[in-house]
C-alpha cells in the first residue's frame, strides 16, 4: 500500500467486461448514418450530369463565387492565388478547401464528386466529433446523441413565424412536409430570427463544417490527453510521447487554418487562449499549439491582408435592432436561441467545474461576436455564434438528461422540451429537401465556355460586362469585376474598381489610348461583351468593333470577345 501511495498508481475494478463487438457495431452504424445523411445533403444541393451543372436555388448565390474559385485551380492557372472575381491583388478569401476541390477535378474527378466528397466527409466528421466531444464531457451516450440532434435541427423560435403564415390545422403536417421557404431569414427578409441557424449555411459554405470539426477535434484531444489512461490491470498510464506528437500535429493543422478558414482560425485562437487562462492542466499543450500555429499562420495572414489587417470595428449588438437596449438584446437572442437560453444555464449549474471552463472558453465567441465587427458585413459574425451554439447544445442536452433524472413530473416535460428545441430545425429542413435546381450548361455543351477554355491562356483576365456564372469564370479564367457583393464582403475595394470598369466600358466618346492604358495596367487580355449591359452603363459597340479584334462571337447568346494585346501596342 505504501508503494501504491508513493507512485500514485490507482487500481480500479471494472463492473463488467467491455463488449468490443457491440461497441464496434454501434460505432459503425453511427458512422454509416452520418455519412449517408452527409452525402445526401451535399449531392441534393449540387450535382453535375451531361455537362450541365445543377445548383439548388438555396445555394445558387454563394456558388457563383465558389465555382469560379474551384475552376481557377482546375481549368485555369491561379498561382500565386488571386480572387477570380477580383484579380490583380493577393487573395483575401480563404481558398485552401476550394484549391483541394480544384485539384481533385484537375486529376479527373467530375465537378460534383470533387466538391461533394470533401464536403460530405467534412460534414460527417463534424457530426461525429460533436458526438465524441459531448460523450467525453458528460460520459452519457444519450447526451451526445441529443447534442447531434440539436445541432441538426436548430432550437430557434422561427416556428412561431411559420405558424403565423400557416395557422395550426389538420393540414399542418402536410404544410411542413411541402414547405419550400424558410419562415424566417433575417436580416435579409426583415425578420428577427437569423438565416444562419439552419443547414443551409453548411451547404453554401462547404469549407465551414470541416473547419469546425477540426476545432472541436483539437479541444477533444486536449481534454482527452489530460484524462487518466488505464492499463488492463488498472494502473494509470502516461503516454508523453503520443501527447507530444498530437500537440505538434494539432499545431500544424491549426497553423494552416488561415488559408482554409481564417475566421475559424481566429475563433480557435480565442478558445485556446481562454483554455490557457482557465485550465492550468492545459496550459502547456495550449501554449505549444498556439506557438506552432502562430508561426505558420503569420505569413498567411499577411498575404491575405497585404499587411494592412482585416476590417475591424467596435459594433456592439450584432444584428439586434438599433438603438441597442438590454431588452432588445435579450429579446433578439431569446428568439434566436429559444429554450437554450434557459437550458444552457441549467446545464452549467448541474455539471462539473471542468466542463464549465470549457463552456466559458467557447462563450468568449458569443461575447466577442456581439461586441466587434471583423469584416465589411456584420452578418458574417454568425460563424462565432454557430460554433458557440454547438457547445451550448451539449449543455442543453445535459440539462435535459438531468431533468429526466429528477422526477416523474420533469420526465413528462422532456418530450415537450425536445419538440420546442427541434421544431424550427425540422421546419427549416424541408425547404432544403424540397428545393429545385438551376441548370447551367458547362463545356463542351456551352460553346462560350468551351471556346474560352480552348483558346485563351489559363491565367487570362477578362474585362466583363456581366457578373454571375460568367463563361470566363466557368472556364477557369478571371474576370476584372465580378459580382461586387462577393469581393466587397471579402475586403476588396469594389467602388473604385466599378468606376474604373465603367470608365472603360461606358464612356460616350472613348479614347483608345486611355482604354489601352487601363487594360494593360490591369493585365486584361480579353474584353467580353454580352447582351445585358451593366447598370447605368451604355456600351458603345462600334468603338470596340473599330479598335479591337473580335476573336469570338456567338450570335445565339450575344456573347462576344475582343482581343487586347495586338491592339494595344
């Protein structure tokens, strides 16, 4: 006994042997369900058949930026990387995920497989790590399962808006099953409940789920590394070498995150820094991960920002209606978080000190997201709240479990509480399930795309008169001025570039010397003109016909291409 006391070795007696085959079967079923659902979700929103791109209407807008970025790596030449909708400057948008997709298409995978495979595996990984982390924190499979369910089916109160539009009746189940619109899509439809709680953010932003999965995996390994490991005889084991390798790999992985998702990188640093302060046992590995990742991340951050730093301002209240008051703040978040505003505090009350510290580390995201603006669009802060709520859902699930344990009366409340915590998410699921496709023809079916792909340099830049799904972008080339929302939200100065494009395309009496000067200065090799002119711009076709060589014309689509180099000596 003195020897045991001196060496701090603990002996524990297992109550029953572990049934490894049963554990393996349950794990295989969970993994299968996660993969099947994830593959269905990604392919249901994006498909590619017969040289035609099928894009669900709910993702059509974001994919007008995603596909040009993918194609710039697969069919184009984009190194060092530039934003294909705003060339001429180092890329400000995190591109690593779409580089991987582009390389997969480049080596022969169809576009849908190249995009949907990593998207599905990324989303399935997120579901699995949510389960594993909740299981690690609370040691209850039921709690872990509920945490996944609460993630998939958000607990906002948007169902109230649905029932305003569709009053409760015998037709309610049919109206939910056939619903095609999100009942609340704030701030874009003027309603309070945010657009960012449903699965639509993960089908649009395909790189977000794997980024979140990595952060949760990082926290999982940090916590697990400090839990005692038992040998078959019950002795505590310490695998220092394994922990060191984990720390190194996690630091390298986090260090690559700015090119993968710079906002999630910032959030991971915030959470790790909080854990460093709150949990003494984690200080050494947290510090090492932060140090390693910081060394790797700094060049990426400088490249993306040009050394000037991202837009940053103090803007309290997020999307809470202004002027900001305590009542408006509480009202906004109660409608958006629903019963979680009550269950999360209960879960904190009924858990241990370690779990409270983990929660507080993620709660910093909620606080910072409500205080500061990190990009031109304040709505982009939703990423802070989505990651915070993943952890918050675990504590809501723990509160549900504790209520189940307390009495028969509280058990009777559980089904009602679970319905309230998932009803909005269930309603929000069917607009995705019932969505329809927008079809975009690709090369070789689309002759405009085919000609550009086969007759222009892979790194060519086009001065364009139209924006979305431009043939040059689909062919992997860059356009001088893409849809301004995408470039503006990434931090580019779109107002100046718009003026420059308008001066070149829309002057009533164009001067060739001036036009050539602008084209050559911006490395523009081709000018494309379409039937639809830009807003407030009138294009003088005769000027281009008289001064530049027309190298392509499609009389059916009205798409015309003029060559610059031979005409601007």
